[in-house]
């Protein structure tokens, strides 16, 4: 499932809870805000995971650097894929 799909679900749920019917522009704007929040959360967690991997693997810094590099590559791919979806 794409992040935009999660954002769409959140927009529908919010509208239902508030008892409103947002216009197409309003729904689109809220969708972008939610999608951006999801992306930022994922990026923050990836960074946190890389930091944890570095701390846990102090005994084997080479492995930690490899894990960190792989997470960074995945992060860059995620950003590129998300940017191409817009």
C-alpha cells in the first residue's frame, strides 16, 4: 500500500469523525499534509534505526557501517520513489 493510500484512508476517517464532506481541494491538501507527516515519521525512524544499529554494533563497526549505509540507500530510494509519485 502506498503512503498516499494511507493518507486517503485518514482523510476519509477524519471527515467521517468530524461529520463533514471536504471539497476535492480540501481533501487533497489534507492528504498531502498527512502523507508528508507519514514520510517524515518513516525517515525519522530510519535515522533512529541507523543510530541504534551503530550503537549496538560497536564491537563490529564495519558491520554497523554496512547496515547504516544500506539504511541510507533505502532512505534515498524511498525519497526518490515518493518524489516520483507526486
